[in-house]
């Protein structure tokens, strides 16, 4: 079984969903330290004046876990939707996906950041990309270790054979340790993604999945993993 373990992100970029696509099981690791100015509560969209941050204002307190971060009051959700609508209302597939996101931003209420992030990741992955990956939460397991040890303990509990990590994992994961534990460690390569017709050039890869969905609709997966199976990608 191929497993990915990662913190939940707010409207993550296409590489995040590429990781999910590679895995049989994806474990949200949200009972870890919250980091400010990170992808947990913000992301970028392509606006007419360039890339624009949309950030959930959850405060600067880092003495809490990701799963403990409570959602703010106020009208941040309607503001985010207003920015998204203004930036993408003329995109080819905006009308196709707008009802789902309007429901999330304008009608649903969220108590915790982790709750919102996980809902969006699961729904987008399953409903819009047809992913069959199973999702679990690290809080479902009684594991007290940290860092690399925690990753390995989680992998053992679920019976994993292969762990897929993003490049950032190279800063603390030791391949020899995984080999000793009988686990295969694979590094995700985010290079080679093809460009697509983006609303506001110049082209930028590192933006929220919203950009790709609104731009390419049902063909969005071709620009994340589908291109690897085409004759030109292997030439």
C-alpha cells in the first residue's frame, strides 16, 4: 500500500492533489504544530494584477496544533469568495464549479481550520477528479512520537509498504531508516507540469487548484498527472 502523510492545506495547489492521486491512503497530519505564514490558512490565486493571496485571519499564535486553530468571525469567507469570483468569473468553467464553492464560502459554517481544509481537499479530490484514495486523520491513531518516528509509526499501523513524500521531506527523513524498517521511500517530483491557458498571464504554476479547475474543467487532471501517460511525455 502506498501512503502519503501531510498537513491539510487551504485550497492547495495541483501538486498536493498529485500526491493524493499517487497514494492508496492519504493521512491528514493536523495534530502537529501550526505554522504562521504557511499554506495551512492561505493560498494564491491568479488575479488580473498578478498573484494575490487569500488568507484566513486566524491570528499569529503558534502555540497550538493545526487541528486546534479556530475559525474567525467576521466576513472573511464572503470576502474570499468575492475575490475568487472577481478573478475567475470569465473563466471557461467558472459556472460549472461556482455552486459548490459558493455553498462552502457563503452558506456553510466552520469551527476549525482543519475541518474546512479537509472537507475541501476530500470533496475536490473525489467529486472533481474522481480520486479513489482513502482518507484518514492522524488523530484516529494513538501515536505520541514526533517527526520521522511518527511518520514511520503511522505507516506501520496502516500496513504501508511505500511512503511518498514531497521534496520538503528531505530535510528530516532518512532513507536508510526507512530501509531498515522495511519501507520504501519515494520522493515526489513536481517538475514537468504542462502549462494551460491561464486567465491572467504570465503563467504561474504555484497557485490554488481553483485556477486549474476554472480554466480547464474536466480536462484539469490532464495537466496534473494525465500528461505523464501521453506519448509526448515519455519521448
